[in-house]
C-alpha cells in the first residue's frame, strides 16, 4: 500500500489544481486507487514532485503542515479500521469515508464557512446571510443540522418559525416575526448557500425539488403628480429640512439609490451629464443634467458631501417633510401576524422611505412614456424585467389604458 500527496484537476488556463491524498494498493491481485480531497489548491509551479509545496511559496510551511495533517487523517482512519478488525479494502474505505463525510455535513458550519469565504460580499448581503444562520441556530436549538434532515417537513416547520418570531430571545434580530416577502428572501439566501455546496460536490440537488414559501406582493407606495407638486411647493423652515428636501429632489429627478445619491461630487459631472458608478449593480449610468436638476446641484457647487446623513435619519426627516407638506392620503397596509394576513390604515407620509423617490421616478417616467430601456440606462437595473415590473403599480396608466375600451361598450 502506497500513500502520498498528488495534484489533480489542474485548470488548463490558470494551472491551479487541488491536492489529494493518494492511496494506491493491491487487493486480491487487483490494483485499486483512492483519492481523498484536501482543502488546498495550488499552482503547478509551486508543487514539487516530492509531494510538497516548494519553499519559494511564501506560505509553504503552513500549507505543508496542513497537508501533513490531511495525510495523518487518512492514516488514522486506516489504523482505526485495523484496530476494529475491518479489512482495509477499497469498498470498506468508501463506506467509512461516506459515513464520515455525512457526519460532517453540518449546514450551520458549512454556511458559516461559505460566508467567511465570500470576501466579495457587501456588508448588507453578509448581514442577511449571518441573520439566516442565526435563525437556523435558534430554530435547531443549538443542535447540529445535517443536510439529510432538511426535507419538505423541515422547510415547512422553519417557515412557521419565521412567521412566529421569538419575542423572548435575547437577540433582537430574532424577536420579530418575518413577513412573507422577507421569508421568501430568507429562503433565497438559504438556497444560495445550498447551491454553493452543491457545486462543490458536498451535497446533492434534491433540495431543488422542495416547495418554498412565495413572497407576498404588497402595494408599493409612490408619489402621484399632485403629491410631487405639494413636495415642490413646501418651503422648510430649517436648514436641516431644506437639505433633506434637496436630497429628495435630486433623488426624485434622477432615480438614484440613496447610496449613490450621496456620492455625487464635481468629478461626477461631465459636460451636461451626471455620470456615476452604481454601487449595487456595478453598472455605469449617465443622466442628463436637465434644468431643474442642475439648479439644485448648483446650490452646492455640484458636491453633495455636506448633505450626507445616515439612511435612518434621511428616512426620518423625509417622513417629517411629507407630513408638513400634507402628503397624508390614507393607505391600507397589509401584513402577516403568526401566518394570518391582517391590514391597517396609515397616512402616506408614514410609509415614505428612501426608495419611495426612486420608485416614483421610475413609475412617473413610465407614465410620461419614456421607453423602458432608456429608464434602465438611468436606474442601472440589471435587467429590463426588473423595470417592467413597475408597470404593474402604475395605477394612473391603467386608468388611461382602460378608457380605450369605452367605445367597445357603446351602441351606435
């Protein structure tokens, strides 16, 4: 029996391969080979024929120590088989390896490893994934969650847990119940992790056949043309609210997300255009500097740095401005409580947030007949489908279009 380290699955372009513990032995005059994957990936230039990482690699010592421990892990398994009077055969090794692999499939641990490996995640995305892991830990009451235990019943039970919340928890993130749209997003993060584990060959794809809870599409709040006029006419009595109003005006006239809005500087002005890289989609967008937009930006010499406030305070002061501007139409709000849909009525200003102005820009642009692909060039949405979904909330457009059917029901 021969045991050594070898490099396999070398990428032809990058020349990076994965290191395996290679077990070669003859059993009953038949040569058998077994490969045990290690977590080490390395370039062929850094891999010596002796079965070690070359000393020229800056981390050769640490990596070689890790590989030595991987070799020891395989040897320990073989010695354990001999100690238990189990024949060291390819079949028996495969059976024991599979059992050990299954025992290690703790989804919580795997999920945490995945999150830590994704150095490209935004802080918000990372927080969402970490929140999911916290929920699963709380749901499982600290017990190990094996992939084999995740079935339709587990999905349904976890859904109910998310709907009910945990008000007695010491963790504030776990106290509130989740609404259907949030639960739908929670499971999308869950499937993101499972997709990764599936691609890595750690789990199979049976999770794809499960039925996951669908989101609840609540009515999106936008400003009507009349409400926009009220906002424009309102004259704040304090500098603080005037700055917030100006921020809102720029957002209303560009459709930018708040994260991009507060990045506007002189360097973003090219000729008669506002040009900015979208933080979320990494798409470059160019917005013409029409007269009204130019007037607001000129007040601050095309630099909005002095207007920067936290997202929380921006939301808070926007609501205050909308209330003072008497944008107070009553809106029915639907929500779920312990799985039951309920509703309540709130003044519109209570529902205004940073995304309201972006949503209003898009819907009003659709109403005014600006082509969807042009709107997309302003908003930097990833796909046209995302923009077209806004058509469903444009009630004014529906009212205009339905009138085209009037003649159908009139007698000559």
